[in-house]
C-alpha cells in the first residue's frame, strides 16, 4: 500500500519544524513508520544548494537562478528521499515543499507565477502532497523576530508579506487538500488538529496506510 505525504508550509519562524516532529512522534506511537524530511538540503546535492541560496555571503543572486537552484534541490529530494519513502508505505512528513518555491521565488521575487509553477511541478515530477498544513502568521511576528536571519529571511517585509499572501491564495484554491492553522495557537492545539486530519487520511475508509 502506498504511503502518505504530508507537508508543512508557511513563513519563516512559524513552527513548522516543531509540528513536523510532533506529528512524527504521534505516528510512531500509532505503529506507523514516519520519515521526517525537509527542503532545501536533505540530500547531499541539496546541502550544497542550501548553502548557496541561504548564505548571506551569496549576495545578489538572480531571481531566476535562485528558482532553478531550488528546483534542483526538489528534483533530487523527490527522487532520493520522498518517492522511496512513499514506495515503502511510510508517512513522509516534509518541512517545506513545492508551495514554498511558488510563494518565495514566484510571489516573493515577483517572477511569472505560471512559469515558476511549471518549473516546480516538472522538478517534483508532478508529486502532490496528500495534505498540506499551512501555519499562518504575520511575518512581523515571525521572521521579523529572528536574531540571525539567513539570506531569504533578510529579504524585507514586503517580500515576506507577498509570500504570506500567496500561501493563503494557494490554500484557498484547493481547500480540501489544505489545513490552514493560526501559527500562534498553542503547540498542543495545533498538533491535535493536525493529528485529526491525518487520522482521517489514515482511516481504513480512506484506503491509505495504517497499523
């Protein structure tokens, strides 16, 4: 039986990594095999890409070059990590995926959104998450509080506001596949809502993985 692909999206500093771990812990308690992964950087190729796109020392990187680097990370990540995990029937939980490229490199960098979407979908071989959890928060309360920001975190308030807007736009287009949650809710309350939604996808009636 195929695995289940769950992605956490949202701006910087909203708690994606925390909720990823909490979901994985819960899944393990249910007898499932959970694979935690992230983008960019969870492959050898991806680590090199991550160093380029996030290091402030990189400086002025052309927006199209940045988008293509992120696409390369995603292509290798899907090939090396995500699809193999799903083929093994695992619950693959990813911190950032395709929507981040659309929001950051498309809306954030003000590139042609259709062109960025075409590249991103080609890079990910058309693989769409079963569920995308969007943790929503005003950037001034999240990325604006980061003490040592990376290159993208330094992109400015207007950039991050465009990113937030487009994440919400993506979720509005496909409400059945998204779970939008206010990131400043308690960790436990957020985790409970995520578990409920994932549990529905894992139910026998849904025909997906299960203990």
